[in-house]
C-alpha cells in the first residue's frame, strides 16, 4: 500500500537514490548523488529510478499530465502512456460503510489483530481493485509458502540456529529482517470502527488497531481520470522508459488534499 504520510509539506521528496552514471570523469567530493544522476545526465534525462519517485503536477489536460521533479525538471506524461492510474483521497474511519472494502497490512499481534498506522478503502466500482484477503506475509511482503515456520518453531523450539538459517533459504527476506513472519494482509468489509474490525475470508474477523503512532490514517483509492488531475497534486510514479516525447510509466498515483466526495471536477 502506498502511503501519503511520506510527503513533506512544501517540498517534493524523492524516495529512491538514483544510481550514479557510469564514466571515468573526476567528480567533486560530497556532491549530491541525485545531482549527478539527474542534472548532469546527457540531454538532461535522468536515470530511471528502480523503485519509483515523487513529483508534483504543474499542468494537466485531458491528454497530458506534466510532472516536475525535485531538481526542477519537467516531464510530460501522455495519458495513454500510463499503464495504471490511481488517485488517493484523504478519508476517515467514520466514512466507512458496510459496502466498503478495507485493506490493511501490519504486524500480527495475535488473535487476528493487526497493528498499523494506515488503511486503504475502496468504494463502488473501485472495489474491483482488490478482493477479500487473509494472508500471512513474510517481512518482505512475500506470501508464506507451504512449509509453515510457526509449526517448525513449535516442534523444534531449541533449534535456534537452524530456525535462523531457515529464513535465508526457505523464506528469502530482505537483509536485516529476521524472525518468524508475523505480518498479516487482510481485505474485508468493516463490521465495526471502534476498534476497526473487518470481515475476512473463512468467516473470520480481523481487528485493526493503531501502532505506536496511536492513530490510523485512511485513504480512499480510486481509478484515475485525466479530469481529476490538478496543478499542485503530489504524484508518485514508476517510470518504464524516458523518451524525447516524455515518460512512459507503469503506475502513476496522485495524492489529493480533499476527500473524494468534496472534489468538484468542474472546478479548474
């Protein structure tokens, strides 16, 4: 799930470190990596960020969206060059209804209880973006495989070294992440909001409670429409390729400042 809390007010944050371009030229010490990878590239075209980047919408029409990055460079994106176009709108738990689909992922603290600081909600036809789900997840968000590590730990409680090695072989995880997987990914209809309880597959209930932040933020996720883009919207994008025409992206997500129900598409 993408999260609006990564934004910083008044600035455009880039969540990835661009790779340095290859070459034998001498470089000044302590130069910003992003400067070399973006500003000093031939023709001013940046290296494609492997995990996406942030930008700001500076212009939008029915056919084009123009994004400005952290270096002040501007890149047009044709609507037909966007594989997946989504919009995230601020919402709240009070806005949830019995027909809403809510997605949450976070540490499982037992008894089907998840701790998280954010959930996504899908309404109407946008509910087809997700489906009812109840999955255990590894620390790197991979689905737990057939071999159950919880059962193995129960049967071999004193085999600490063996259990630690298991996570580098049967369960590949990102560096620095160890221990038995304890994350849950659920999607379901809300049956209560205080605390948030979701009806999930298997005739079960999953309870979602705040993490150490003490609060849960909510975003409504909808399919994007060109008429919904406005100057000043923050954008997260996953570029596929850079051409003289502009960017082709696999995903573009716009972040809105007003709830979906308060947006007026006729107000430019």
